[in-house]
C-alpha cells in the first residue's frame, strides 16, 4: 500500500508544482497550440486558444515514470515486466503523438501526421508490447498477457492459439494492435475541450487501479490452485499490485495536470498526452484481462469516437447529410450552444458513471463465483 500511495503522491506533486516551470520552457521553445482557422472549422471561438502552450502530455508522462519508480522502490516492490509494459505503451504512443504535435508546431499548421502514419506508428509500438507480454512467464507459467479474449477474466474458449501457433500469433498481434489503436485514437478524438480528456482519464485509469488492486487481493495462490480449479473466483493475473501502482501513479499525474488544464486551460496535453492516455488504458485492459470490459469502463471515449464513425457513415449513406452539426459529439453540443464548461463537467459525470458501472459488473462477476 505504501508503494501505491507514494507513487500517486509523487506524480501528483510533480505535475501540480512543476507544470509552471515546464510552461516557461514550452513558451521559450515556441510550443504554442495551432488552431484551425474559421474556414476549416465551423466553431471559430476556438481561435482564442491559439498560442496556448501545448504538448503538456510530456509533463504527466515524466511525472508518471518518476512517481512509479519512486513508489515501487520506496515500498520495496520493484518494477515488474507488467509495469514496464504499461510504461512502454504510454511512452511509445506518446512519442507518436509528440511527432504529430511537433510537426504542427514547426509548420504552424493544424495538420501533422496523416491518419495512416499515426496508425502505423501505433502498431510499431503495440507489436513489441504484444510479443513481450506473451513471454517472460513467472514461476507458475503465467505471462503478463494471454492469448485469450477477455471480459472480466480470460474466456477459456476464446483462445487465438486454438487455430495453431502461426495463425494464433497473427490474430493475437492484430487483436492487441487493434485495442491499442482504438483506445489511443478514441482518446485523441475526445481531446477537444479544456480538461475533457484528462478529467475522463482520471476516472478510467482510477477504475483500473481499483480493478488491479482487487485482483491483487484475490490473486490465485499458486500453480496448484490454477490447475486444480480450487479457487474459481481468484485471478491468475501476474503482478496485479504493480499494475495498481503504475495506474495510480498515472492518476496522480493527471490530477496534478488537470489543475492547469481545466477550463480555461493554461496548457494543452496535445496528441502526445491523449495518445499516452490511450496507451495506458489499452495496456491496463490487456494486462488485467478485461479487454471487452474496457469498452464500458472507458465508455466516454468510445462515445466520442463512435459519434465520429456514425457521422461518417450517415454522411455516406445519405449522400451528404449530417447526423450531428459537427463531430465528435462534444463539438456538436458546442454548436448547439452549450457552454464549454457545461459539456466538460457533464462528460466527466458520464465518465465517472461508466467507470463505476464497469467496476460494479467486475465485482458482481466475482460474487457469482464465490
């Protein structure tokens, strides 16, 4: 417990107190937000945000790493492969977003990497994650991830390897890549209003910290329990406490960052931040064996990206008509006259409700096995 609390506290203090220092550096380096012109976007009020320091996601990425390492070693719980894998996804996806942000700032245009280049970069990060996660077994042969599709835990009959090792590995790598790309881009789409993505991320990753901690308290005791089925309600998740530490550290970093990112934002997270959040969510979902449950826990991001998909499908089917005034959904609400702070707070409420609902279903599934 000391590791978990220390990690969260260090990350919180880092982003809360050091963000102004980073902002001075960002202004000196010219890292100002580039906003699309009124000709490109039918919401010209966003133009007043032009020049606000961006790429603030680098702040909570560094804060998370520092808090996690200090918390892990202070509490005598050194990092495990599971924790390193979460950091890999956070830093790797964040690096893709950083390249995109830097191109925008350098060119002073709102266009950075093309959509497909972003996806290729995300896959380049996700594939090594997937390969490592299915190796390095512990004493009982448990690897950080599994080759099964999972909801509350692995679904025994939904194994990729049942189709053979070659086809199984291809499907497994595609599945992990899809999860990473989907959540990363969903958070990226949601990041359009001050504090929206960061505040929602606190609820989502906070929920995953609780899920991982519960798995730690209900962990299978060893190989005998796994093979004999003596503890049907236990979780064979390797290193769940380490997952709780790294996610708590990320929550602390986001809370401190939100102090400066809440409306009216003094700093934007940029794609480096939104993609890092998506990477952490994807990694936690895969490593806690709750991949499909993540659709509910991170439902606020799914709503945002889903509105974009619906808008495009409706536009094509109706040959030019629009389902929303503008997508994603939060921009549609802006166009309807909702105040930005109203949209953000209500989306936070939705994010909290969906995260709590996901935890509730997770707990009910455990009760059904006891």
